[in-house]
């Protein structure tokens, strides 16, 4: 049996624009998958040495000379990937997409060694960068030169959950009521053993209206808008090595390097805006 080779089509374009994500199924050739696994598995040991048992990422990988960057560069140079990114993102970028423009960001996501864990539900930047000027994020939410993120799975990966279509709109009443305050609370795991923590994380994932679990197979490439509601849910027994990257335009690179933050206050913090303060007050009547 030969492995099917990936080719982009209209479905990827419509999924990305309508749902906020699309999957390039089986993008990685087997030889490249093998080389990437070898380097990513070395990276897991480095991440745990540096950050302990609960380490969940190593980023940027180019900062670790022990890792051979060649397979990661081979991924960037895959003709099928360039073609696909340009088909899906090219019109919005108004210029050819340069996959390597994110080389200084590319990382790898790993499973924690000891305890289950889930990130909070969030839209990146808006909810997880305290101090961001949300009016600026609002202006860019629909601009496809910004907020493009990648999870490329080297092992089967069902950690990522999304709310399809949420990248196109503001929060629904159900979403606002589920997470009325900032910072957004993650699952309550304090004092739980490994099994209870796993169940609590899953209940948290499912508690979001419209939540959808993304299932990636080894070699799949997920392109998504990190402006949609999403999270990562991790169990120690689910081996994970997923390349985590952006697709950077010059505009998004500039935003990343100097995000629009509120000025620092006297106490050294920046105001963490609640995007729904006015809407929640209006709903409460
Ligand atoms: O682990 C994942 O797939 C998602 C991670 C994530 O959302 C984040 O790091 O902001
Ligand atoms: Fe995120």
C-alpha cells in the first residue's frame, strides 16, 4: 500500500474561512515524519530537563543547538505545503506566503509527564495576553494576515478543541456567561488525583457551547485562526509531539514583536480588559 499524497483543494479554503480551521491530511511524507519525530523526541527530554515533569513545550526550537533544524526546514520547503498555504491564505496575504517567516517562533508541544492539564478556553492575544488593547485586536480579528497558527502532529493528537466559526464573530451570550470574568478560569484541578483530573479536564472542554474536538493523525497539519475559541487538553498517557508554529505575514510579525499594550500602571501591572463588560451589563438589563 502506498501512502496517499496530500493535495490542497477548495474544501481546505472553505473550511479555513468558514470554520476557522482546516486540516492538510497526511501532508508529511513518511521519511520526513521519521526525521521530525527523532528531533522532536530529543526536544521532549530538553523541555523536561529545563522545566520539569509538567513541561508542555519547547519554543523556539532553533534556540537549542542539540536539535538538527534540517527536518524542520524540510517541512517549510515542502512544495505541497507552500502550494496549500498560498491557496488558502494567499489572497488575504496579498503576497506569496513565506513559510519560513516563523522560524524564530516554531516550537514543539509535548504531553506532560505526570498530571493531566488543560489550558483555559481562550482566543489568543485577546484573552491570554493581559494588558492588550482589545480595540486593536477587534480591528484585526477578521484580517487573515494575522492570527494564523499551525499544529503539525507527529503522533496522533486529539488535544486541541475549537468552537468552529467563532473566528468570524464576537462572543455569543452563552460564551459570555460561561466565562464572564478575566482572567479566564481553567479547570479546577487542585488536590485531584490523576484520574479525577483527567475527568475534570474533559468536563471543562465539553462545558463550552459548540465545543468541537479536533482529531489529527500523525503527519496531519492543522492550520487555524487563533482568534477562534480554542484550548489544549493533555493527558500524560497520550504521547504528543506536535510542531506548533505560526504563518507569519510582515504585519503579524510586527504585531508579535510589539503588541499594542496598555501603559503600565503605578503597581507595575497593565489593565486586563474584559471584552464583554459592556455586553454583559446590557444583558443583565
Ligand atoms: O495545545 C494546543 O493545541 C493549543 C495550545 C494553545 O492554545 C496555546 O498555546 O495558546
Ligand atoms: Fe491558544
